[in-house]
């Protein structure tokens, strides 16, 4: 199968769910990204800011760019002019920098709180308590150039599908808890759950994901 056929197949699998497809384009050549774009996939996810900037400069401007990898505060300024959503907010300090750089560009940037759901030490993310601390903080309440629009999580890298399902289900439950506890404001409107990758996107969609981040199932293995 080619890239556009893979996109059709994945979208067919997602039909009837709330999930939308993000093509994870990290390390992929421009020709592959253009093939995905021609296959009617217009949301691209990148792990590294520099690579995203380089691709943004040369590709069509109706592509929606999502930063899905771990983000250092000092890199935010390079993409603040165009990034559509940042999935990997894991500290108040990072959120403050995004707010600052978005203000300079006269924008409001959508952000997701990355929640630690895996049984692995290598993943980044906030605990549920830390997420509450951010949302309750006076610093966050004063921000005008970011909008927390949901949560993101990465399941454990395992073949145990039941464990993956339970981790996704736990993130969905936490999302619903946040929705019930925090009223919608100018900078908080909870609508997105980013979970699911090439190996588990169908489980994630079944468990309520709104954004699945798929790379190898579109472009093939590296």
C-alpha cells in the first residue's frame, strides 16, 4: 500500500469514532509529507521544533502543525508564529513561556497537558495532582495567550492490549473529571484527548481519543 492508501485505511478504521488523524512526520522526507497531504491528511505532528520549522517553511500553509514531542522552553519562540497545538505541556514554566511567545505573535496557542499514564520511567508527563496544581494556579488563570484544550498521554510500550486499554481508559476518566471540576473559561476549554499511536490507535479511538498520532502505519517503518 502507498501513503494515501494507508491514510484511507486508517480513516476508515476511525469512522464512527471521535478520533481525527495526525500524521507523525518526524524524520520523514518532504516527498512523503507531500504524499500524505495529497492523500487529504492536513494535520502533521513533529517531535522536534527545528525539523517542524524547516518543513513549515516549504510546505503548503493550510497544514496544521502539532508539536507532539518533549518541548524545551527555549525552543518555543521558533514555532510560536504558526504551531496549531502543543501536546506536550508538562510544567507551569513551559506553559508560561508558550503564553509569552504567543503574546509576541498576537496569537492564542492551543495546548494539551501531558499526563503520565504509562508503567515506564522513560516517559514525560504530569501526575494528576500536578495537572490540578497548574489549572488552579493564579499564574495560569492570568494567562491570555494559551488555551488548555485537553490532555495527552502515551501508553506503556507493551504487547498487553488490556493494559494499554486500561491506561487509555484512565486518561479518558481523568479528562472527564477535569471537565466536571473546571468551568470553561477564555483559556480553558476541554475538548481534546490525544492518545493512540500506530500500534494502538484503534484501541485509543474505542476509548474516546479525539487525536491519534500515527507514523509508521502511514509511512512504513523507519
